[in-house]
C-alpha cells in the first residue's frame, strides 16, 4: 500500500469518526434537553436534587439501554446522577456477564403459608 493511499484512508476514517461523534452529541443534546424539561431535576435512584452548575451531573439513562430509542413521551428515560448512572450500567454488565439478574431484581415467589390464620379464633376463645 502506498503512503498516499494510507493517508487518504486515514483521513476518510477520521471524517467518519468525527461525523459519528457529532451525530451522537447532537442526538444526546436533544434528548437530554427534552428530558430536563419533562422531569424534575432529581436523581430517580438516590433522590439527590440538582440545580445550577451541578445540573451537569444529572444524566439521561435509557431504561432499555438503547440510545436510539427516544420516544417523544420520555417513557424510555430516567434522570440519574452520574454515580447512579454508572452503577446502573455496571449492574447491567454484571447481569450479562453472570447471565443472572442482580440481587434484588429476581421475582419473589408468593408464600402460601399463613402463620396467623387461626389466631383470631384462638384469641376469641380466651375471653
């Protein structure tokens, strides 16, 4: 391969990467602005409130982890602080790695045992 061809390919690749980054930043800016107008400026996990310069620490989390799924009603978004957002994505990666739901997310089975079922009748007999 000639050096000229490599430079041309590198330039083309750089242009593609730069365009992809601009598109992503533009898309993120749009849904972030919409989410900040729709939702209170409070982290949905830890409940911390954000105002002023600290507002930049409040991020938009996509519940289904698909950054292209941006419905106009915001149903796929939640505002999370940068710490809770990082934790959420770490939990998602752990779940994929271990192929299980994280602790606390699994479905609880309902119990059929009723330990106090006959208590009222027993207490009535004590009077």
